[in-house]
C-alpha cells in the first residue's frame, strides 16, 4: 500500500511521532494540553502515510490510448511550442497534484524510452504557467508502435524537493506501471500530437493508470 520511496520517510516520521508522544506523556501533565498534542502527532503521521500510499490500479492496456500518468486535476489543455525534444507544436495536458493526491508517476503509454533527462531549476508553485520550463523537472519520451512518441514531464512545485524517475533510455516500459515519484505538491505535463483527441476537460479530476486523457483515432 505504500510506495518504496516513502519507506525511509515513514520510518523516521514514525520514530519522531513515538518520541513526541512519549515526551508529551512524561512532561505534560495537563490532560487538556497532553491529549491534543498526542492527537496532532498521530494526525501528522497519518498525513505522511496517506501521501506515500500506492494503490493498485487496473490499467486497461491499449495502444490507441494515452492514460493519466498521475492523480490530480487537469489545469492546462493547450497547443504549445515544445522546445526541448520535439521542437514543434504539440498539445499539452497538465495535471496538478496537491499534497493530498497519490504522487506515484505511471507510464502513460507502453513502448521504448527514447529520451530521459533531468533539469535542475526553480520551485515556482506547480500551477504557475512557467513552471513547466523553469522548475526542476525531468522529461521522458516513450515511443509507442501505434501512437508514436509521447512525452511526459515531472515538474517539481513550491514544496516538492525531490523528483524520482525510473525511466532510462532503451528501456521497454508498460503502460500504467510505476515510472517514479514526486515528493509533495507537483505536476505532470503530457505532450501529444495535435491531431490526438483529448478526452478530459479543464478542472477534471483524473486517476493515474486508469483515466484516458487522449487517444489516436483509428
């Protein structure tokens, strides 16, 4: 139920919470202060647990579909000039993840990883229009035999300070499987050809590994 990237954080947080509760129990005698403090320690631990949760998702594999690479809300659907890899017009769909969302990144398509690059950068709020180009980020391109090349970009936010990317060039990947993790608030950008049909709307909530966000018509 928990992502491997969270094991260390969960362990350290658990030890801190236990220590905090024991110290509170020993040094705080006023029950009206003691109990709320203990509850706050437990709530903090529960928040950490829910952040690193890794629920099972049932991905319906389909080489005509691009699926959501993460949970969150669609905040951008627009035609853009993709300057890093395609160097041309693409349709961009961006998904904002709040700290309460599942932060596992999943491969949006099956295929071969053609490009994978990390970029250091700023930590603007993830919904800022310039965050896709200015923030710390990784860009990954997967080539699918039917869809062609699809890019997804993990973008750090104002709180996120670590992007984990498992994709390496030449790797064969499967749609919906674990592609990495972004710790705390962040976003995912997906770039598809202009003629793809977009199946989501602005402000729509999506589920990583399940929601179809774009497709190539037969």
